[in-house]
C-alpha cells in the first residue's frame, strides 16, 4: 500500500478495505462519522481509499465504513490537523440486516421512534436499561416508518439487541437476536411504554428573588451502595431541568450560577420520582481573606472553600496585594465548609469547619514554609530553564489503566510547575504516599526519578533530573502470509502514564524517537493513545502491577526489534449455560479483563442461544478473568406488566468444569432477589459474575471452581443493604477522622465574626486530603463489574 504524503490542506486517512480472507472489497463507502455526506469516498476496485478528514479538538476522528453484505465498521483514528495517516487493512466481517416493528403503549404502530442496535451486554439491569437507553455514541440506527417498521443494514453477525426510544417513553429492548451473514432477521417487535413517575427527577432553579435562572449549571451524583456516578447538565431557558433516574438509586444535586453571583446550593438524597424540586440560591455573603507568609515571599496561591466530606466547593477571587499580604474575597458557601489556602512552598493553610450561620466575615492566614519536593533539571550538566516538572502519585496499591494501557503512575498530576532560570523547581506535597517526579523539555527525552516514598514533614530536596536526547527504536511488524502489515497500532509502554503509539507504514515499518532510556514493553496496541487525554480506569490492586517489559532503550543509540504477530489470532471462549439443569437462552455473556475492577472501552460480549450455548471472541489479547452473566427477558407485545426482575428463586447450585481442554458445560444456578452466592463477587437481580482462570498459554479459559456440586450461600436483602451502607459509613468516617486529625495537630484559629477583630492562624504540619480535580471528559467510559 503506498504511503501518504503530508498535506497542507488538511488531514487525510488512507487504507484498504478487505474481507476476512483479505480479498479487497471495492466500492465500500468510507466517510467521516458525524460529518455531512460530502466528506465521503468509495473504495477503489483494489479496496484502497483516501479520505480528507477534519479531526476534532482532541485530535480524534471516527471513520464509518459501509459495504453491502458486510458489517458496518466504526474506526477511531488519532491524528493532527495536517497529518496523513495510513490505517492499513480494514477488515470487514460479514453482516446482515435486522428488521422489526415498533408499537406504542396502546399497541398501535409507532412512527418516528429512534431504533438502534447494540451488542447484547446491557451495562446494567434490564429495568434500568429501559430507563437510560443504549450506551455509546457510535451506533447503527434508523427511524421507524408510518407503519412502525424499520430495517437496519450492516449489522454484525451474532447475537444483537434492538432498542427503540421516543420522547416521553421508556426504551423498548429486545432479547438477543441472532443476525446471520447476508440475511435479514425475522421481524422483531418492540413495544414502547410511557415513562414511569419514578423514572425522572424534575425541578427548577431560582434566584434569591424567586426568578428562574436560565442555563444554571447542575451536577448530580448518583449513589448506590458504596458506588457513585457523576453527571453534569444545564437548566433550560426557563430554569427547569429533568434528570433520568434509576430504580434503587438516590441522587445528590448541586446547582451553580453561570455568572457566579451566588454560592452553589446542594440538596442530598433526592429520590427518583421527585417532580417539584426547587433549588433557590441565597443572597450573596462574602468572607474577606487575608494571607501573609511567616517568612519568604508569597507567589501564586489559591484560596478555596471545601466540604469536609465531599471536597471542593468554590474558589475565592484575589482582590489585592498590599504590604506583603494577599487579599481575596470568598463567596460564603451554603453548607458546612473549610477554608484552605494553597501556596507553593508553604504548608496548606486551613480553618474551619464553619456553618453558614456561624461563619466569620474575615479570616487571617499566616503560612509557614514547607519542605515540599525540590530539585533541579539539567542537561549535559547545565540547568534547563522552563522545563515542565510534575508530581505523579504512584501507589503500589492501585491498578490504573489509561486509554487501555496499564500505568504505574497516575496520569493526573498532583502538582505541576516550570523550572526557573537556574533549572530549579518546587512542587507542593499535600499527602504522604509514593510518587514519581517527571521532567520534560522540548528537544529532550522525558526523565523521571522512579518511585519515591514522600512524607509531609520531610518532603524531599536535592533531586536532580538529567535530560538527554534519549534513544530510538526501529522495527517491522511481522504478520502471517497474506496479511497486510501496514496500519497496525504499535505501542511502547514503560508504565509512566505516557505510552507511545503509532501505526506501521505501508511496509509494516515503525520508528520511535526520543525515548527515555530503560525497559519498555513493545506490543500490538489496542487503541491509539491520545496525549490530550481519554478514559482512565482506577482499581485497587491485590499485589503490585508488573509490566512485561521486552525491550531496552539506550541513550544515544537505536534499538532494532520487530513486533512478531505472525501467530496472532483472537481467543474464542465457548461454553454452555444452564440454570437449574436446563439450557438458559437469551442471557448476555460478557468477558471481564483479568486483574481489573474497572476498565475503559467495550467488553467483548455475546448471548446464549436457545440451547444455552455461547461463543465469546476476545480480540485484544487481554486475559479474561470472569464472565458477566445477566438474564435479559423481554415481555411480549400486549402484556402490560412491569419487566421481569430476574429468574425465580431456585435451588442454588454451581458446577465447575473438570480440568482439561475447554468444551464441557458451565452450570450456574442463579438465585432470586434475596440470593447472594458466595462464589461470585457481587450479584444483582438475574445476574452474576463467574470467575475464570487461564490455562496453558492463556488461550484456553475455564472456571476456577472444582468439579462437582457446590452450594452457594445466600444473604437476605436487608443484610446486603446494611453492608452497602456500612461501606459508605466507613468511607465517610475515615474522611472525617483524617479531617479531625489534621485540625487537631494544627493551631486553633480565632476567627473574626461580625463586629469583632480578626484573629491570626498559623499553618502547622498536618495530613491533608487530596485536592479535588474536575472530572476528565472522555469519549470512552470507565466502568466496574457492578453486578
């Protein structure tokens, strides 16, 4: 495949469309997803194509590739504004068509419903799936016609789900439907249902005078047991808002004024079905904050209010710097709060907690210098001015996956700064833990300190990070005969949260420059890494994460190493699911990656057939540690009852596969609403997580259960609820204890109330919580096995 030359007129993507036997697919339509029809091109007779594209602000672009008789593909590519990139062979698998008909709540055909197709995995219970609808932004979709009928082409072969939604309706969800190559399914019937009263939370945001606040910013925290999910949205032009609410959840809502005239207001534990919620701002009150330094000069600082339990509330605005003091004004929060002053080179200043009723009108802070993390950046023995230096947490108790790549350090920096003219830097240290200090500058390879155990009292000084030009890596992707080596995602990862990826050229060659010396992992990448950010998944780690390094980079040298994919093939896991000895059809089956409690991207998923058999294909090479099994029953058209909440209570028995090659039956008895099997991690109605372990070279998987009958313990719902609440209470108690300890070792402040003289507070060594950070936006989602 010829290489593409860079172009000043815009970005371009080239490639070749082929079938599963690598035969070119001519005439395939290639377009940029989300753009108008003008940005499209047909593939030539040899399958080659070249398309001008417009990357978004995150340098991302999604291609939509369609061909008759094949499954439509969405292909995400990372590229710069004027970059030309080759994606190599785009393999199109056989596809079929899914047709059906949408009916309204009254049983009559429904026109204009939005119909989409997804993999079988629901990501949630069937009840909640009906409320929030299908997940994902890149879905095949269509609108139902006047007679309610629809037909969607280019659907992947295998079990799929059809969804139908409309304004004011719950989503209709089909059971898994088997799609066959180049065939059209039997007609699927989807019946819409009017939303329930408890499917929504509705309200209005008002000013202190009772006037609507158009465009008010809102945030919600959905809580269920010990887990939580956040969501941001805005009120409409009349100040009204509506939030999709799930059964069994409670919601904390916060509203803020887009022009920052008043403090944010919050209401907790809002129940689904609340339709008259009123969020009214209070008249603005201010706290005057004055900050001085015990010694030294104050540079840039931040004054903010923080909740003792939930973190950041609001930041103050600096008003003046007079006689060595910094003055700022802070909007009085409407809930209990602490006031913190965060300045580089000084210990964190903190006063409080205060209630809105007892809050002072002014506060004085005198900051005390702190050790922090200090050092300098050099290159060739000379200082490097303007180098970027960052402090990253690297706790061995964490498992972090950033955009699909394991990392030993948190990609979110705890603090960032730049070196001065002498190459020196000072980083803030706000919590004892294991950290890595990283430095980078244009023209040099990045350098870091490795893991450092840092304490607040001593910090660390005298660090020296030496920058060099780094080393290079060159090689070639080796594939099986007949396969195209171009466009393969090649990844290099050293666990520092900054992996490198690129696509191989037309001959399969790849070349990386400016690499940090030391060990790296060279591998086939699952996705292109975007330096501007993407989805990050955090989990606890039972043992330290170890990366399988397989190449070494040397300063000033070029390492030559090929990426051998000649024997690469996807893993296929097949089995049978039986419930109480009978085949279990229409259950979704998803593979959960090993060692992770949360992940980024889509799970490989399938569904059981009428005889309970299933086949799960794992493309990305990650080991599968568990099967996520969920019942998915759909009511028939004309039945007006609430959806099934899971299989009936049953004899709770599980059988494991005997040792040996896969192919035996997997027997799992799912309990009812009150059951909590001890052989799974968690359970929801009609769903369970079945642990697996790899065998042989990792291409065979079998349950980690001994053969024979095994009883499953059950716990009543009240006990499960009690355990979930205990988890939340323990978390809150731990945070409160840390806050009390911090205040106990700190000097007590005399705060000025109305009509009294302001007091003076001096910061002292103490442990502080991690500073809050805004959530990272991502096109991909992070999730845990919340069953």
